[in-house]
C-alpha cells in the first residue's frame, strides 16, 4: 500500500479545518437570521423593537446599573388601539349596538324611542345626531341594571360570534399580534403585565384573559357602581346605572395607584387618553419606558392620529417627541398586524 505523504496529510487537515469553519459560520449566520425576531417575530428589527429589547435587557440584568428587581417590573397597557383595533368605533360600542338589537324583543318601547329606534332600524344618521347623550343611554341600557354574571355572559356570547364589518373576523381576533407577543415577552422576563383602559372593566374581563394571557385581577378599567344584593333568594353583584370611575386620561394614574400600588416602569398607549399614564410612568426614578402605537397603516389597519374622532393622538404625540418616547410606526415596524395574517 502506498504511504500518504506528510504534506498530503497536512493539506487534508487544513482543508477539513476550513470546511468546518465554513460550516460553523453558515450555521451561525442561519441561526442569526432565524433568531432576529425570536420572542417578537411579528416585529421588524427597527428602532422600536431595538428600544424595547435594550430596555428589557438592561432592567433584567443583575450586573447592569439599571437592574430592577422582579417585584418592581410593572408594565401597563392601554387596550383600545394599543392591544386591539378601535376603528371604525370602539368595539365596546359595537357590542352595545348589537345588544340593543338582541334585547329589543324584551323592550318593545324601544321601537318608538330614540336613540334605540335608530339602532334597531340601522339609521346611522339619526344615531349620530343623538351624540354622546344618546350613546350613554345605549350603554346604560345594555351594560347596567343586571347582575355581573349576566353581563359577563352576554359579552362572552357576543365575543364568540360577532364579526368586524371590514375584516369579517371576530372582534377578539382583531388583537395586534406584535403586542400580544410583547406581553408574553415581558412576562417571560419577569414583568407583571396589566391592562389600564378606558373600556369598562367587566366587558374586558369577559374575553381579555384568553386573548392576552392577563388574569382578571390585572385588568383595570372604567367601572359602574356595583352592589351586593339578594335577588330571588340568591346573592348577586348588581350593576347599577351609575358611573363609579372613569379610567381615562388623568384617571389612569389614579387607578394604577389604587389597584397596583406601584408606579410602572413600562407603559404603552396610543392616544391622548394615555398621556397621563405615560407621563406618570416616565417620571419615576431609574430607567423607564414609554411607548405609543402610531396608526400609520391604512392598508392593513387604519391611518389616523391628530384629527381622529376615535383614538385621537395629538398632545401625546407632541409629548413623545419632546421626551424621546418610543413611537411605533405600525406600517414600517410591524411585519404583520393581526395573527390571522401571514408574516411578511
């Protein structure tokens, strides 16, 4: 058998070494490409995602001077326009309008009484003329003078079947995939996530835990006066037709203190109704994160801000510029908006 020369052996070893290095580089490059969106796959690797990840890494690293212990990692989120869509009108209003139609057989007088008559007949012009006072009547009739259990059941039934007029998807499927991922990402890093919304609290508690992974006790919202009563020889919690607390604007920091008792270190909103919550969060000691979802995608969702009647973003957008808060450009920074869309 012919012996192999030392030179040949060395050449073979060198070639194998180069091949190994090449394979390792390729594997690492492939892993990097696959992991760029790890944890937040619906986000493009843009400034907002980078700011979020940098903040989380800083406050969760015990060796970092900005480290925050887990018990203080409180993150608060608005709901309408921040975690799910809010156009062409708040989804809770859509629920109220649907409930008027469902409850109409039990209230024959509504066929002659505005604004209920307009809802039943689908008279949008007449309904619009009823204004805020008309809307309050509708909400009062469909949200109160019933037990908490009955109201919760009505919301659950509606959310299981009702569909959005533009997308023909269930309203509960109109949650933002990037934000649902963000909620989980934060919880995986030791954060406690809360909803702090102008929406009515029992309305959200009926479906939001399943949609967001946030338990009912961490959902804060507008409340109606609720009393303990005995009806038909059974104890019930009865929803009275009187507003107890409006969890919007300056009410949000008050609610945070009342129900959480800690100032958040992380807050996300999308409108002027979230301004005070973001200011309150950002004004605390240590490293803070304040973010806004900016609706800039008319094709996949809607494009609106300063002049919108729903979810107006005006003063908060100016404040974000002054304070260097993170403003998420939905069109450029989200690979997809809803989970029923494919990743782009």
